[in-house]
């Protein structure tokens, strides 16, 4: 499993994102799909991901006197394991979430920058929800989502298919849980904070 500092870099996240759902890509194809990333920067981060085992070389061929390599994601190494997450401090999480949210915002901006972008018909979607879950139920929900995505991850491109980027986050809502641990009387709002009860009669002046 990778460490957070090996994954949580904007360029590395985009390289991984580009490789997800495809069998393999050459460095030339990566440059074509990430034209705003300088070649030297691209090669440096590809090398770092390869050294960390997050992506792997699956082919080599000579092109005009140089060796061009093909890469694919090593799925088992591209996720932060429980041990790596447990070793992260709160500041580590803050930095990781900053990189993550910046990457998601970048995805939206790059899409909306296309002159022919049509969010209404091209299934642009963003939403939030909330659920109450035990640890076991949480694990089950994550497994269900990952299974559903994995079933579709290797669908081949075609005239009727558009590649969609999925970004997932779960945040424990400590504010919601703060007042749910006691009984009815313990959780009852202080009387001075309650709104006056309506009697149904109009007050007389």
C-alpha cells in the first residue's frame, strides 16, 4: 500500500486518474492527455510513482533512439491502506484533503473550460447526502460503491460512452452526533433556549 505523501500531489493524482480505467498508456499518450503538465514534471512524477510501486511498467519499445515505456496502475498499491491512514496526523489529513479538493475543482474547471461543454446533457453531477451508519454498515456501504464502480471500470470507450470522473469522500459529522448520546431528558434543549409554545389564541394588547 502507498503512503499518503506518495499519492497526495496534484500532478501524481492526475497521472493516476488518467491511467484509471484503461489497460495501459505510454508516456507520449500521458503527455497528450495532460498537455498542461511540463514533460520534465511528468517524467519526474511518473518515475516517483513507479519507484513507489503505484504504477508499473508493462511494456517498452524503441522510438527514435529512445525507449518509450507503457504504464498501468498497480491497483493494490494505489490505495491508502488502514495502516497508512492510521499513521496520518490531523495535519496530514488537512494537507491531503486540500490536494484532493483542489484536484476535484480542477476537474470541474477543465471540463467547464471546454467551449462545447454542456452540463445539462453530459451528466455533470455533484451532490451531498447523509446517512447514520455503524462501523460495519460503513464498511459495507464502501464495499458496495467500490464493487459497483469496479463492475464498470473496464467498459470499453465507444460512441455512446463518455468517461466520467468519480470523486468520493466520507466525513464524520461530529456536530450531529454530539447531542445523541444521552436519553430524552439528557438531550432535551434547555428551557431558556426553547421557542414559546403556541396556544392557538391571539394575544390581546
